[in-house]
């Protein structure tokens, strides 16, 4: 009964994502396990993790265990019934050595010019800044990276339209966007996060696009395409993992940018609403008295610097652990 | 294409600025009636599309119109040009210095990876990102103008270049940090790539290898971070300009939007100039990509 | 790359080397301005910096002496008619800096132009202040030639008023009433008047030698053709705009500036320094800081503040002494009246209008028990226990952020149940909210334009100024109308007493909670003397200043 068999369309099927043969050599050790091993092998990266964790720990615990609340104005009434506020005191340790009415009180970082404990405020500020930066940058990363990859990968008209949109969005001054947002939203942390979202994703998308332009010409992408992989499979499974290095570097740089943008917003009156504080607004406040009361700007700016150092070290560690080619080849 | 984008941007800006709360002139002592009268005089009672058409026709004649609350309602163009010139000069200085120093640091760090110089580069770039340029400006002012009276304490237009050094230096800090960091990372990545290994295997080494293979490939992402920095620095740095008393566009923008009245026309004119700059630099960037990386040029040709 | 970098460094060093050797500014008067000069057009400007610079360059009909009394300037003398409604000014031979004579027509031109332009300060011509005949109609778009000013000959300027104005001669020192050279103005391109030294004419003590719109540095020099040039000792001097008070302090220590204004923290620092504190002075500024309660029943918190007891409770829960001593710290004085202290002296007795700070102690003060009493009443009347109120304030620098935080802390501590939510915003947005009544409480600083209580009292009338239109009281309106242009305008004592009645209505209804009268803490170099400070209008005058 053997006859010449005529193939029909049903005999063929398109190779879809699930049928792709992926090289499992690396995966056999567990990809993320490998990353973790690489990561923790680096002393600097571990130092970064310790610094950032310590700051996060303090940011969570210090305001809880402090004897003052971040908005409490410390004051006593003098014999004449006048209120005397513990304002602008340099650091003191409650051992009675300070020559003022508050010598029994401990202010590890001193007090600000409103008579509030800077120790509590610094950590409260770190808490607020971290929340803002994390939320805003995470969302930015998702939006910006997808946008940039899609734009860079498809090229042509898609790229053209998407890039024109970026030009429009990017050229509207931040101040104008925020002034308008402020009509619809209540001032405070929420507004700051939304305005950061609207302005910071563009940088991220550019990095992703540039990386994508570079990577899409690589042989492995060509190979994937030849094997019939769909565009989105290539973008998110093949290109994305290889862009994570530059993107994480960008994230590490975006966090201080986010914190400073927030400080700038406070400066023009649409940022954190006092007496709530953030590292940015504390730096801003200390800046007004920088030469007469220099100790007021030191704690927030040091915490910020340490935080950034930590993030950078972690970023470096991650980057190298995620791209084992640097280490192994 | 760019012209169409610019047109869209102007339209969006025009509409947005009309929504910003506040009147375009000071109203503290005015009655409701006077406010309405003034708005009518400025044509703000007309439908927004007609206002837009009026504005565009004025723009096409090469005029940005007159201010509504700032500087006597004088024509905007000459005043804006002065501010742009000041910000540009300082911006260019700081970009040149920032990029040169950043590349230098980044390359040194990459070549000495893991050694002391690399660590130093990391510290400089982290400091650069952490310390706001205006705080650095204050330090410079404190030490170089107060402790040792070398530089003038405030900006002195009659000695432009000399008094530009401190602000340019403080503004370049962020550029140095960003450029150094990116250059280092990209260099390391490229130096570990197959083609560099191959070139090395073929006996190429030293400066020639760096120039022909490493730098070219490492510079692509670096160019992407420099471009937005250029726009940022050319369009002024508000706080630094304020502290040092520089008559620049950053300060002008804040005066226009945060004064007693939101001066619509100044905000619009400045935004349009910023946008045009931004688009121009993006175009330039695309062209630069092609020059640095021939692969991109080739694909672009195929697509066209 | 190395080479480029190296060359750049070398170039920088070279430039640096050439420019070294800062000249000492000690023998040149260098004055700090806290904000930009927004406009040198006397018909357009609205800010103190602009008023000050215009007054340096242009003389009006009169000027104020060191004690704030009106003395002749361009007008050598003036006559007042019997009914006090017609002023005839006799002008002296004065010249504009381009050589033209200053004539009565220059005044007529400027006054008509300002009314016609109807910018913010046109209000000072109308029936609430100067009462110039027909000013209201011209501002609303009437024929400018009907304005009650005329020039029968080049040296005689006649003003007709709708009602007698007791402080009219002093008012003439205010920049809105200054002349503009008509011929020169018309020769310029539209809108360019006052934008460069070439497009601006002086008839006063100084001429601009370097000025650009928005510039941070303004250079002035002596006007040799000034009618009183013999009395001017300053030759060349400058203004520098400085935005941070910390920066100002260092610039003063450095010798770059020799007259600066500083704020609280810097004042404390200076007081601790024996040498520096000799230069410290506190100058009353006449500006009143107060809280406005929005009584509009339609406002978004269902008009809780329409309840007088809630307003009184908040007003009495604020410790004003603590505010000035602990947070403002520049010499500002706690104030318990709607008119600031050190302001508006009575022409006959010489006593300040608000000399007696206890006269309204029943309504304004600091007494926690009393405040809680009012609060209990308010709670039972409104049937609510807790109130969340929004406080708006503009954050254009200054100490307002510290003050508002201190008020929040005091009110929330003294009146459990009241929560104040702070809402900082740019000035334009703040004014928008205030004029459209979308706020609960607003922190306001009001700077007087002229030395009479009316500059404050007209704020709260039903008609006119938009910044307080949610409260309306027929008795109050009647008193103000009578005092400005009505039956009491001619009777000095009756008007004076009626203004106390108006103030009482205001405070017993707790329309506002007065906080303190502002002062400026200044540092002035010991070799400078003769700078006059005024509480109203033009705040600093440098005509008789000398520097050794």
C-alpha cells in the first residue's frame, strides 16, 4: 500500500517557544545559584550588602526605638514661663557635659533648627527616601526597559514613533509636569513618586535601546530567529538577560538621581510635605545653614553617600555575577 | 519628521501651561473684575485653539512674544538669548571638562581593574553622584573665595571665563562620575570580548588595540549617557546659577514659573528652546551611533 | 586623551593665573537684594526690589526723610485746597539724565498710563487709596484723559481727588506716582522701556550703569545732573542678588557685600561672635504675618471654619512669643492686633496705631485654657470632635516653613482633635488658591504699601481685593468706605477712631489670627552710614548714604 506520499500542511507545525532547544549546560548548576555564588565571592559586593542592610535596618528600627518622634519639638519652659526650644544643638550624649538646659538628653546627631532630634529625623528621612526610590525606580525599570528594548529591536517605524513619543515626553520640563500633577494629586510622597515615574523612565529606556541595537546583531539572536523564535521571545528571553548589566548600573545611578529630584521638588515646593522628611529635604534644610551649623547637613549627606556606595558595590557585584563571561572566559 | 515632533511638543506644552494653576500676572491687589479685564487683554478668554493658532503664527514670524509678568512685558527673545548664552558657555565648559576627566578616569580604572586606581575612580564617581552640585559649589565658594580670596565670590560678567571656572567645575562633577563609571564598565566588558582576545592573539596590543577595538565599542553606551547630560547642562543648573548669581536659563525658568505670576510666554519659549535642543541632540546621537558603529549604519541603509 | 586633558588643565590654570587678585570691595557700597528686580517700569512692577531700584533712579513729587516724613523732591512746594481735594504741585528745575526738563506733563503721562494699563498697582490710584478723580473709571477701561490730573503749565501739576486723603503727600513718594519722560518713552520700541541702561531715564540720585533683566548684579553710579547732586556722596555702587542667607553671611564676612539681610540661624551665629555682632541691626519692616481662616461655607471641609469659636480657639492656641524667639529670631515682634507694630504713627500724637497691644486681648492672645474653652463650644456647636484642616503657604524662601511647622505643633498640642495639614506651594499657585477660596487656612505676609492702617484694613472688605472675599460684614464695609472716600475722610481724629472700630469687628470675628510684625536682621559694615529704612513703600533709601 506504499504510495507516493504527498505532504500536507498538517504534517508541519511552526516551532514555537516551547520547542526551542536551549543549551542546558549552565542551567544544570542552577542559573541563580551560580549568580549567588559569584556574587558572594566578591568581598566588595558583600560589603555593599552589609552597608545597605544596615541602613535599611536603622531606617526601620531607629525611628521606632528613638525616645523622640521625628516631628517632636523638644522644649522646656523656663522659670519665667517662656518656652525654650532645644534648637540647633550640636551632638550631645546626655552625660551632663553640654552647657545647656537639655544636658540630660541625648541627641546623637544634634538637633535641627526647629529643635527636633536629628538622629530620628535622619533615619526617618532615609526610610522615606528609600521607599520613594525603590518604588519609583522599580516601576521605571520595568517601563523603561520594555520600552527601550521594543523600540530598539523592531527599529524602523516602530522605533521612529516610539522615539518621537520620548522626545515629546522628555522635552516637557519637569517643573511644568509636576505643577500640573499637583492640581490633581495631594502633595506628598505619592506625588513625588508619580512625578519621578513620569520623568525618570526615559534614561532607562535609552540605555536599553542602545544595548538592544548592539545585541540584536549578535549571532545568537540570529540563531534564535532562524529557529523560529518570536520577537517577544527574543527580546525578553534572549536580549533582556544580556542587558541586565548596564540596566542595573543605570538603576544604581537612578536611585541617587531619584533622591535628588525629590530634594529639588522640595525646593520648589512640591516635594515632601513638612514636618515629614526625606534625605533630600534634610540636605536641603541643612544647606540653608551649611556654614554656621555644618553638623546639620553631615548626617543626611553621609547616610546618602553610604547608601549610594552600597548600591554601587551591589550593582557591580550583580553585574559581574550575572555576566559570568567576564569571570570565566 | 523632527519638525512635526516639535509642532506636537509645542501644542502639548501650550495646552499644559494653560492648565498650570495661577494667573500669568500678579493679582494680589486686584479685584475679580480687574483680573478678568486683564485676562481679556492678553487674549486668554478666547478658546484655547484660537490662542494656539495666534501663538503659532507669532512663532512662525520668529517672535516669542512679550512677557506677561516678568521684565516689563518686554520682548522675550533678546532676554532669553542673553541667558542662553551664559548657560551655554558654562555648560560647554563643564561638559568638556566632565567628559574629558570622566573618560580619563574611566579608562585608567578599566586598565587597572581591581587595583588602587580603580578603587579611587569608584570613590570619585560615587562622590560625584552623591554630592549635589550646589553643595559642591558652596564648598568651592567657601574655600576658594572666602578662605583664600582667589576667585570672585559672585559671578562677574566682566571676567566671564575666570568666574565660570567654579560653577563649571561643580556642574561637571556629575558628568565626570557618570562618564567615568560607564566608560569603565563598558571597557571591561569589551576587553573581555572574543574579538579583543582574537586581536590580542593576533599580536595587536597597547594603544593600537585600545583605539581600534576597545574604545570604539565601549563608547556607544557612553555616548548615550553623555547626550542627556549635555541637554541638562546646556539648559542650566538652577540652584548653582542662583547661588553664584549667574543670569542663566535655569534661573529664568524658575523665575517664570515660581514668581507671583506664571509667565506663560517665558515658560513656553524656554520649553520650546529646550525641546528643540533635545531633539537636535537626539538626531546628532543617531548620527554619531552610525559613525562609531558601522553595523548600525548598515542596517539603517538596508531599512531605507 | 591624555594630551587633551592635560591641555585643558593647563588652560584652566593659565586663565586662573591671569585673573587672580580680587580687588577689595570694602570701599564700594555693595548691597544685597533678596530677590530679582522684576521690572523697572513703575507702572508694572509689584515687588520691593523693583520699587527700591526705581526709587534710587527716579524722584517723585515728594520723598521721605529719615523719620518717614514727606519732604520735597521734584515738587518744590505744594498747595492744598480748603476742602483737601485739590493738590497743586510746583515743580523745581530738574532734568532727566538725557538733558530734558522734568515737566508736569511727564507726571500726567505716567499717571494716565498706569491707570490705563491697569496692572496690579493701579489700585493705589483708585478710591480705596489715593482717590484720584475718575481713577476707578479709567482703570475699568474709561477715557484716560478724564483722569483728575492736569498740567496748566510745564512746572505746575494739579491733582484732583474724589475725597481728602490725609497721607497724600507721603503717598507721592511711592514709585507708581513717579514720572516717565513721554517723548523718550515713545521713541522706544514697544515693551523695551527699562530693560537696559539705554532704555531707562533717571531724574533721581543715581543712573543705571549696568543692568539686564533678571541679572544678579546691578551697577549704579551718581547722576551728575540730579537737582540735589551736591548732597549725594556715593559715586559708584552695586546691588547683588543673593538667595541664601548663609551665602549672604559669608559674603559679608568676606567683604564682598557690606549690607546684607540674614535670617534666624545666621543671627544666632552672629550674636555669638563679639566682633561680628557689632554690625548686627534689627530693622522693623512693617510687614504683618497672619493666618487667614476661610469662612466660605462652601469650602471643602464643609465650612467648619465658618464657626467663630473654632477660629478663636486656633488663634488663642498659638504662642506667638515662642514663634518669634525660637523660630524667626530676627527681631520680629509678637503682634495681637490686625495692624502691625512700629507702623502708621498718628500725625498729631506721634503714637503708632497699634501701640496698645492689649486692646483686643479678649480675642487674640495665647491662653491654652481659653482656647480649649472656645474649642469645646465649637465642638458642641458643630457636632464634631476632630477637624482636619489644610494650611497653605507659599514657600518662596524666608522663615515661613519654620513658622508654619511650629504653629502646627502648637495648635495640635493645645487643641487635641485639630490636625493641620501643611501644603507648601509656589507663589502663583498660592495666590490662585487664595483668590478662589480653595483653602482652609493660609499663612500670609502682607507688606504695607503706604504708612496708614488702611493699607491693611482694605484687605478684608467685601468689594475690591480678591484675597479675602469669603467674609463680608456690612458694618465693616461701611466704616472702611466712610474712612477712605466718605464722610469721615476729612476728619482726622474721627477717621482714626473709626479704624479702631473696624479692627475690633475684624478681630472679634477672628477673620484673621495676627502672628507677628516682621523685622529684617541686617549686617551693615561700620564704614557705612546714612542709609534710611522705611516700613512702607520703598524700604531702603540710599540718597544720603556715605561710605568711608
